[in-house]
């Protein structure tokens, strides 16, 4: 299939810059088989069955954007340049891979200075602004320094229209966040709060947690017209034995496995055998799900509305069918649903 197959027109004013409050007040488009209903996330318990299991990603977003200076010796002051880096993946106690802007001002051996004495030396430079950073702190001390110096890494379509602020530290973190390591939020789970979880439990709906540290590759545009030539960035994940057991038990009892977000779905599909049984799992996944893929692990997906021509729109098209997804998105646009990370949600049940 071609990249252009996954294009659609989205009015810019439908891109959400702030989330709904309270979180479950977001709208919910429910697509079950051929049926479509307009609802709200707070209505979720009435669209699920007792013994269904919702699977959440409990990764925690780190404040991965750092602003600092590159400093070199110079007589005229030209040795100082403002630099922004976004941490991508930890490679050691003191080493991170990152994206740097403007990368053309940097060379190997340059030292970057951030707040409170935190510094990093540029190691290898790669394509498209990718660099290796070796910090002057390591382990928990580096984690604490990044937490103090960094800001939330809002997606480009939000960050280009407003800066991150203190409210984003709460808004861009799910209530399930436990394990630091993500540089983007598992946004479907942003719609849940304690009251909604209590209502789901009261309705007999189960839940489980897994961990996939979402990388910046989730925002990487597809640049190849033939989508089969696109390569996903690997992301680290883990499914515990307890979580695998809970998911398998729910399915054996007749419950449906509903992934709360594409990150949870991708990890479940990475860990599933041919019969859909989940095993404990740990490692990296670069699974790329496009139309024609046979789903093994999940029966449904709760997810936000995605960018045109994106790998995530390809994923939901694999689940529901491309023509069906285009019709659902046309409905969402006509009904003024809010799109992307802080936007509204959908419940996709292929039936």
C-alpha cells in the first residue's frame, strides 16, 4: 500500500492544545462492527462487558526536553549558541541518545551546559539531528538532574503552537504512570481517573498493566511512498508474569482483551503466540502494523484520533479496515471531535 492511501484532510482548529477536564469528559466515538455511537469516555462501562480486560501502559513520561548552551572558546562570543535537545533512549548510566536542534551548530566533543551545573559532551553525530550525549552525572543523580532541568516533551503539533508549562507536567502523565522512561505519553490512558476506574471495577471490568517506554519515533513521519519500506524505531517494553496470567485468564473466561492505546496493543501483539496467548516478555519491539496484519492478542482498542499518513492511522486501519477508518474519521471531523494527544478518544471493536 502507498502512503497516500492514508491521507485525509483535518481542519487545524480540531487539534487539541489542552485536554478536557475532568479527564473522562472527553468525547468517545464507539465503533462496533458497522455501528457508530457518539458518547463520552465516562460512558465506557456500558460499552464493555463483565470479564472484559482493559490493558494499560504504565510507563512514566520523563521531562525529556532540555534547553542549554553550547560553549566553545572564542574571542568574539560566537562560541556560545542556544541548543535544545530531546532525550530519546538511555544507553548507559550516563549516556543518552538524543535529538539536537540546531544540530548543524554542534560537533563531536562540544560540551552542552544546562541548569544547575548539568553538562553533557557530544559523542557521535548521526543523521537528522541525532547525537549521543555523555552527561557529567549518572544513575539516580542524572535522573534527578533531568527532572529538575527538563520540561515535558509535548508532541510537535502542540509544541509548535505553544510552549510546555507547569500544567503539562500533570496533564501529559497518566494516572497509571509508574516506570520512568517514555518521551511521549500513552495518550489513550490520559482519559482515565480514579472515579472512572472505580466505575469500571464496579461493572466487573478487569484491568492489567504492562510497560512500553514510548519513544519519539511515535511522531516520526513516514517518508517512503511504499509503506512496506518504512522502519519503526525500537521501543523497550515489559510484560510481567502476573500481567500475562491476568490477560490469559480473562480471555479463557470469555472476556475480551481491550488495549488502552496503541502502545499497549503493539506490546501485546509482540508478546502473543499464534493462538493469542500472552507470555511474560521483555525486550525491544519495532512491530509495524499495517492493513493485512492478523491480530492475535486483542479484541478491541481504545485510542485517540491520529495524524494523517501516520503509522498509528495505519494501525487502526489494519484493525477496522481502511475505508471504515476513513468513514469514522470523516464522522469525527463532521462532529467536531478533538484530535491528537490531548484530544478525544475512540473505542474500536471490529466485531
